[in-house]
């Protein structure tokens, strides 16, 4: 069995109601990744160690953890309630770090989730802006590109993923390929490939993988965030109603999306 060493760049702490029941992001991602291994019958092939780094406080992996035999196999960038375009020092530092990571440590797979995708886009010459079409909340159907069908191994051409965002990546960053779109957000998933793939598996040829949605979110997590944002006035009544209805719908988080993430990191059947 292969034991992967993974780092999680923690960009936020979920609302207290979520932490109380599901834990903070390190616990949420550990549950997601382990459930995805089991769901896709990969748990006999691999396990992992996940090391969290609070990048809001400026804490990052040591340089020696990025090279050599003991280097991280993958680095994940979590979601956040912050906006990836905010001129905050920790966000500026994260964008610079991500750019260097992708440019100089190409042996490490980089996985971005929601805010993480937006940071990756900015780090690689793209953009992140407030979406004029508004929020995207709860399970959303994504129309996959041909590349998306190959990566997610979905013949139907559609994928369902939990969402919780109002910002988005408005256009494909340079050198990236698009995985799918929704009526609200064009860029629902992106990949950056190695110049010379060494395998026939399309996922193994990927250096950077990101999605706008939250495959790690369970319906209860989405519902609890909706409750908090309704009370704060961040979401209008229509968004709240639709979001609650959508949150309970089935999604492909631990299924097709979890399988794709593990495939990118070299674990597949």
C-alpha cells in the first residue's frame, strides 16, 4: 500500500456550527479523502497523511518538505469566506507561494477547491472577480467538456457538485484546460498538464487540478453555512430557499470527483 504525504493550505475556519459537528477544514478534508478512497474501492491501494498549514497566519510547509524522497506528493488549497482578489497580505503571499509552487516544484500535485481554484487562477495569470450573476449554492449540475468527461470518467457529460460561492474565475487562465461550466459560472474546473505525459491515464498527466465547487462538503455543511449567511444578510431570501433545496440533492463529491483527485495523485484502477 502506498502512503501519500499531503499538505493542506488552510485558508479559513468554517462557521462554528460546522466545526462543532464536522470539524475544521483538516478534519473535513481528511473525512472526504478517506471516504473517496473507500467509495471508489481504492482503500486497498493507498492511504495518506494530511498535514495542515494555517496560511492566514503565514504558516507554510518548510522548503525541505518540497524536495527529495520525503517531499509532499500533493498540496491542497482549501476554500475560504475571503475573496481571492482582496488585497490582504496573507492572500498576496498565498498567490505568490502558489505561483512558485506550480512553477518550481512540478513533481508536487496541486489541488484547488473553490477559493483554492481562484487562487490558482490568479497565480497563473488569470483573474477572480465578483460574479454579477450572484450566488451558486447547493448541488449544481456541471456540463462537462470532452476533457472533463475523460478526467471524471463520466459518459453522461454531467457532474453534480456542492457549491458555496459568489466570486468566480471569469475566464480560463493561460495554458489551462476547462473541465466544465454551469449557467452561473463558466469556469467550474481547470487542469494544467505536464508537457510530456508519461502515462495513458489522462488524470496522471495533470500537475494542477481545481474545481469551483466543494466536493468535500456534505449537505449538512452547506445547510449550516446557509443558515449563518441568511442571518447575517449575506444571502437574500431567494438564494436561501434555492440553496436549501439544492443542498439536499445527490452529488458526485466523493464519487467521480474524489476518484479524479486520487487519480491525479497517481491512485487509480
